[in-house]
C-alpha cells in the first residue's frame, strides 16, 4: 500500500490515482493518515464483504438468542401478563 502526503498528492495526482486503481493509497496530513483513495471496484468489494460479515454476526446472534430463549405458549404468556397487571407476580 502506497502512502502519499497531501502535498505529494497535489503534485502527483495522476500517479496517485493510477496506484489507487491497483491497490488502496493512504494520504497523510501532518504525518497522520487522513484519507484512503481506492478504486470503485475495491470499495464495492469491501462493502459487500462488510455486509456478509454483518449478516454472519446477526445470524450467530439470532442463533444464540434462540438457543438461550425461554419461549412459552400464548396461554402461559397471557396468564403471566394478567398476574403482572394484578400485582400478583
């Protein structure tokens, strides 16, 4: 991954964009990373990978919730609500 300062970027924009077409490029400002330039294709791939990872995480969370749940039938649920409403629970 290439790193350019903002000053370099201003002078060598074509070079920076050509490099970014191959792999992401870091821009620094005051010796700190400030921006990343990458191709639209690379960006889209990252977004798709992120979406897949988020889906996997939510899927695992749903599986864990289902495994750890204490589901009850509708009758038991209504009965418990009535007790709560009457201050019996």
